[in-house]
C-alpha cells in the first residue's frame, strides 16, 4: 500500500478531508496515493506535520539509508608512545562513511609525506587506519618496533612467531620469535587508501 494512503488511513481521514486540510484538490491526493504525481515541497512539509512523520520518511529516505559522514584526524607521523590528543603532527581531517565507525571502532588518517614507500604508496596518499592491536595474517598495518615511529608493514603470524614484512623492496623484514621478549606493537590496520590524481 502506498505510504500516503497508509498514513491517511492511520489517522482515519478521507481523501477529501486531507485535500481540504492542504488546500489542494481531492484528485491531487488520489494521484499521490497511486504514485501518479507527488506533492510539492511545501505540501510535503505540511503532510509530514499532519502524519507526524519526517519529510525524509515521506521521500523514502529512512535513517538506515541516509549517508552518515564523519571526520578523522590525519597525522603525518605516528611517534612512539602515541598520545593521539597531544600528537602535533597533524595535517587536517578526512571524511569517512559512518559504516566504518560501526561497532565503536576508531579511525585515524596517516598522510604519506615522502617517497619512502614508493611505488606502493605515493607522496600525498592518505591511509585510513582502524585503531586496533589485532590484525589478521597478511594485513597491512601500522606497526611500531623498538620504540621507533610506527611504519606501514605487512604482518604475518606463524607458529614460530611474527614476521613484519616491508612493503618496499630493499627494506629489512623483521622476525620476532614467539619466545622473544620484544614484540612489535600493532597500532592499527589499514582499511582504505585515498589518492588524489592530477
């Protein structure tokens, strides 16, 4: 059943009564209820008030479909002993869709400011990172080792330990045996790459 008709019946009024309340013809109301025409913006607002619903509902944009956007801070450096609130290495913000923030997850952005990760990542790329200390085998993550600044590395879990692999040829991979005292610290997992062209 058409939503205009359904809502009208819920408040128990006729097409003629609704038309009179809105200052339109009964034919107009009939056309809305058969999807042959639609009310104008001002009439839509009045209908929303009469039916006690939102204009979004009348337009078919229920809350689950409305695009939610949030911003995350973008950093140019993730130092040892990270304290996000006091980190001064910021470079603006990036918008991310609300779906990424589901289940209370936190995100930050990391901007590539040099060519050290080329050709995989380019200067100016922004990585969207889910802050978590857990990653799956083969995930691309921000990893901190030996108190140095965090770096972008692949993480592999083996029965013997953890392999932290460079994304760039020629950089040293690191292996941490299970019994080893020192362990890499996972800052977060890369979930998106943002790149501007041109």
